C-alpha cells in the first residue's frame, strides 16, 4: 500500500493513493471505539480526531516512518472531512515544480484561483505543536475566504 509518506513526488503514486481512498477509510476501525464512533466526517469530528492525535503522538512521532500508516489515515480522514463539507474542494498533487511549497503532498484546492491550497499533511505536525485542541476547526472556513 502506498501511504502519503511514500508518494515521493510521483504522480502515479498519488493517483494510486487517491484511487484507493474508499478502500482505506475503513481502517478507521483500528481506532478506539469511543473515537471511531464519533468520526462522521462532520466539522465537529475534527475536534475528536485532533484530540486523539495530540493525546497519542508527539510531532516527532507523527512523522516517524514507523507511524506512516497512522499518519496516512489521519491525512485521509482530515482531508476527506474538509472535502465532504466543502464540495468545491478536490484533491490535487504538485509533481512538476519542486520549488512549490506543496510539492509531493496531496492538498485540497478549488477552481477559485484565490483559494489557498489546504494541506492536511502539514496540519498534522502543526496541530501537535500547537496542542490547543482547535487547530483543525480553525481551518474550517469557506475556501474562498482563505
């Protein structure tokens, strides 16, 4: 299985990663029942997943190769939650410009040129570093306002 950590800037890897999204989301079942029962892709569920991540991982641990499957699952869930709540968003991947700050990682964008790419991958480390418990919800805004 290709995880977000294995994309290496390769478009073919990203295409596979995106295509298996529906098959990977059931892996949420590995989370504790009291957590997974509250993961319904609502904005409120972002608080649940964020608290779980902050309580169980350090910034170093979340990027550690040994946790690549957990990291992948969290990126997918966070991204899909945003996508489902903002239908104008879709997954995108920059694989041609290595100078692009989002090179090699999946981001959410819209066709609106003013929309700043949203990066669930980068957010994982940020939410742990901030440890506030409301980082993801603070990202929930109309992408046009970004």
